[in-house]
C-alpha cells in the first residue's frame, strides 16, 4: 500500500521525488495470538531524489519526526 501511494503521488504530480511513511495499528497482534496492545507498524518508501540524495532523505525524516 505504501508503495502504491508513493507511485500515485509521483504519477499525478510529476515530482522528482516522493517520500511516504504509513503508520498503523496492527490489529492481528492486538486481538489474536500475543495480544500485544498498542502494537504499531510503520512502512516507508522513498523514490527519486528522496532515495538518491541522503541529505534530502535525512531532512524529510527529521521534518516528520523520525
């Protein structure tokens, strides 16, 4: 899903780079098995300048608080 969002943003805007971070609650972990409450999952995709340029990527991560 994260990759699909990044590709859609890239396609629609025609931008040189896209960074997408998705954070969600992991309901399987919370409701079944280990029943770990507040279990969070985070995925990310960096494309274009965000993938190729470390300074750009680091600035993005700092701005989103990671």
